C-alpha cells in the first residue's frame, strides 16, 4: 500500500525535465508557481477574515459556552497565513515550508473541530458531526492553484490521515460503547458510526486524488504545449512567416513533393570581392559583416512583401509571390532590389574603412513561372522555389560583371513591373540582345544600377 502511494506521488511530480524545457522557460514556471502561492495566501487570508467576521457579527448559539475557542483559532490561522504571505514575497517559500503549512492548516482546522465538543459540553463524538469538516475541501482546492498535483494529493492525504486520528481519538475518549451501527441512532445522537467516518475519509481521498490526476494531466499537456510553443518560436526564426503559416495551416502533413505553381519573382544577391575579404579576415569578422548586411537587406525584402528563401554564404535568394500569390511580384522585386543596392552602399563603405577592401553588392531580379515546392525526405523538408526564372536570375547576377553593372533584370520583367506600378528611374536603360552565359538566346536586359 505504501509503495503504491509513493508510486502515485512520483507519477504526479512535475515533469519539466521530461520535456527538457529551456532554462528561461523553467524560470517562468517557477515564477508562476511563486505567484500562485501568493494568490493562495491572499485567498486563505480572505477566507479567514471572512469567517472571523461572520463569527463576530452572527448571533451566538444559546446552548454554547460564552467563551468560544473559534476566534482564537481563526486568529492563529490568519496570523499564520499573513506570515506565509509575507515570506512568499520576501524570500519565496521552499517546498519543505509548503509541506509544513499544509500540516498546520489541517491541524488548525481539526483543532477547532475538536474543541466543539468541549465548547458545547458534549462527548468527543459530537465533534465528528460538525459540518466544519467541509472546509477541508477548500484547502484541497486552494492547492490546485499552484498547478502541482502533488500538493493537492498531499493536502488530501493529510486531511484523510488527520480525520482517521480524530476518529480514533474520539473513540478513545468516549469508549467503544459510543460506537453504533445504526444510522438512525448515529444521526439522532452523538454516537460514532465507523462507516460514516470511513465515508468521509474515502470522499476526501477520492476528491483529492481525482483533482490531482486532473491537474497532473493538464500539467503534462501544458508543459508539452509550452515546449512545442518554445520550439515553434525558435524554429520560426529559421523559417519565413509565410512558409511557417503554410506548414502549420495545412490540413494534411506536408510531404516531399508537395508543390504549387506560381507566377512570381526572385532576387539573387551576391557580394563581389568577398573571396578576398574572407581570405584576409578572421572568420568571426566575416560572419559579423554578413550579419550586418542581412540586417539591411532582409527588412527591405520583407517591406516589399518578399521573403528570404535561403542564405547562400555571401549570397541570398529572395522570392516575391511564391509562398503567397501576389499580383505585384515583379514590381515588388525590382523596387526591393533597387533599394537594396542603394542601402548596401553604406555597408560597403564601412567594410572598406575597416578592411581596406572594396566590396560591392550585386543582384538580379527575374519574374516568371516558378514552382514553390517542399523538397527533401521524410526526415527533413525544405520549401524552396525552382524554375526557369530562378535559374535565369542566378545567371544574370553573375552577368553583372560582364556588363559592369550592379543590378540587372530582363526587359520583359521590367515591362511586367511597370504594368504593376513600378516606376523606372532615369538611369534604368535597356541593353538589347546581350549574350548571357548559360542562356541559348540573346536577351534584352534592363540595367537597374
């Protein structure tokens, strides 16, 4: 029996380690528990003051002693609760103190109940019939506020064990002659009915056990949800918002090969001179330089409704209208590319001042049909775009070197963007029939920068 009780207590123990919560989340849970203990203290204090107030203003029973122990007991309970509340704010309550407080709560309640037979000049069995025993369930319910099932069960078992002691003490005081097996005699007198007291104990244990199991199940679900929420928040930093929304809102689990055709636009960016910069700089400086550039580029992409598909070392692939359909994909891409080229000049100036190396950010944008697809295997998937527009953008980005330009697009993409509201600047000119490596036919190109 004892072994079974220990097993139950272990199963209801908080399972934070089982879900491997990050330290900051575990600290949030500890703060929540501390606030819960403070809330419990305030409620207990309010209950104590309320009951004491009722006792003071209510008419006194005509058949009781003039001097009642109730105010003293309630006063002690209020003082103990106030002390516990004060300590919960000053130092936080250790678990050992919580266990002692449970014992004191039940001891004070049962002490008041035991004094009833003295107050009214009755046999000890009279106290067992006091309806004040119902306050035990308030103590059990209060422990549920901490959201730790073990404390609900500890309170219930303490109350049940205490009532066993009360019953045995009453029998010892009154003698076995006071025990009855007649329910009518039990109700109509101060006799002690063992079955009735067992019923009270069973109900106390059952209520505490059921509530503890319910809280334990809810706690496990809560911790699992917290863990998944933390994981999702961390993963969200590695996924564009549109991709995350597509994954989480899908009615069926995303599988390799899931794809959607779109008319979208893509941007390829690359840093000219980056190989020399890597060779002459320490790795940490290289990484920090890229981070600073991305801090400039990514907000521009996102402001124009695009998303960064992937980081390619010193390059970057951004899409517009791929994860989410857009009627202005071409215009958004060209606007973003022009702003990126302008904004990156401050970054290249900083790098030149720090390293003495001249870098430049180059890019290309192309609009056309693409496939937005989930690629990979059953263990790891990645959303990306494939199609001729993607390939051509990559080739045009490299072609900047031949044209001595920093940003290129096709004349066709420029025309689409203009129809969608993009306003070309004066320096954006079209160069006819340019031979691009990897492209069979000459292309009309538009110089953006």
